[in-house]
């Protein structure tokens, strides 16, 4: 069940960013001391820009954490970076 919550959070972030295999999006979730920690990154085509956001919450919030993390990346400009790949 722990792995499932981690995957739910990672996939929610990727889905919200409309990511795919060819897009420079990274997401990693891990459970530590009862908290689900998720980190997301979005990079530019040339690698010059790397946006990074980290969040923590309960495992039950996995989907919400992934979506919130994606939204925070978009607020930092991830949408503009990702347009180069779509």
C-alpha cells in the first residue's frame, strides 16, 4: 500500500503537467516517518532552467499532493518550459 500511495502521487503530478516519456519532468515520492514526501522537477529544453518543488503530507493525500505540486511548478513557469515539447 505504501508503494501505491507513492505511485499515485507521482502519476497525479505527471498527469496534471500532461507529461510523457519525452518530456523533462521528474517526480519522486517516498514515505518517511508517516509522511509522504514528494519532489517534482521540470527542466527546459536546453537544460539551463530547472524548476523544483517539494511537498509533504499524509499518504491519504497522495493524489492531492501530486496535483498541488504540479500546480506549484506551473506557477513557477513550468507551462512555458513544457510548451517546447508539445
